C-alpha cells in the first residue's frame, strides 16, 4: 500500500481503552491511533479529515495533559447538525479515536464501557467541538479553520478538467499530488489552523 510519506510524520495519540483491556484486545488496553488509521477508515485524506484528526488529538492532549487519555471516557459535543455539510465525516473521525457515538455505539457490559450517548450535535457552544472528561467534568473547546493554508491555484483548474471529463492521466495524478500537498501544509501549520481553549 503506497501513500504520501507525510502520513507517517503526523502526530499520533495513545489512549487507554478499558473495554479493550477487559476483553484482552490490547495489552493494558493501550491503543495508538495515527493519521493513516483514520485515512484508511475515511477512505481519503483531505482538509476535513485532517482537521477532524488534528482537532481530536490536540483537544484530547489539552484535556488530559500528561495523563494517558481514556477512550470511552470523553463526551463530545459538536456545534453543527449531523447532516450538515461534512459534519458526519468529522464525527466519524472523532468516533474512531474517542469511541464516542450518538446512538449507535457500544451499549456496554452490565452498565460498564458504554460509548453510545457520548456524542451530541446541534450543541449550544462557542466553538466547533467540545471534549469533556466524564471523570472530572473538565472541558476543552476546539475550533479549526484551514483557510490560512491555501492550495496551489492549479489544483482548482485540474479539478475542473477532471469533473468535465477532459483530464489526462497526468492531470489526474498531478491533482492528487497537489491535493495532498495542501493537507501536508495544514499539518505543517497546526498552530495556525487550530484553536484550543
């Protein structure tokens, strides 16, 4: 499987998952997620997937500090409606890392390890996403805006040719390279595109 090399250079996050520990899935319940993991699940790499990944990693790091975060121990509130724009894509990335779901997630074992009802939409918050620890109630607000990191102007031209069926194989390859270069640039400018409070 070949993919852009920058996928390997993005920050990863390790969490402790009590359910995984209980069921003997991962030693000590420790599980690591990388950008490559969420790209595989999403089926693509784009500014939205990158933003959801960065927002989750940075939000959880701020929430837990030097502690190992607890997967399944984080409530997620999202400002937008679940059916609006790319909100579903964002929510899927957050779910993969935190385990939190709105209704369809794991309902627990004898009252333990439940992940359903840990995500909500249309939240009355002054950020795009909030992450809240269930054990302490501590909350972190996260907003993401990649507009300061623009893509190559040729990217739009090539996309137009592809959509109109006029692109050559070389055009299509170049478009993909330019698309991923913007995603890489977003990771290079994390502090410019993400606000964590």
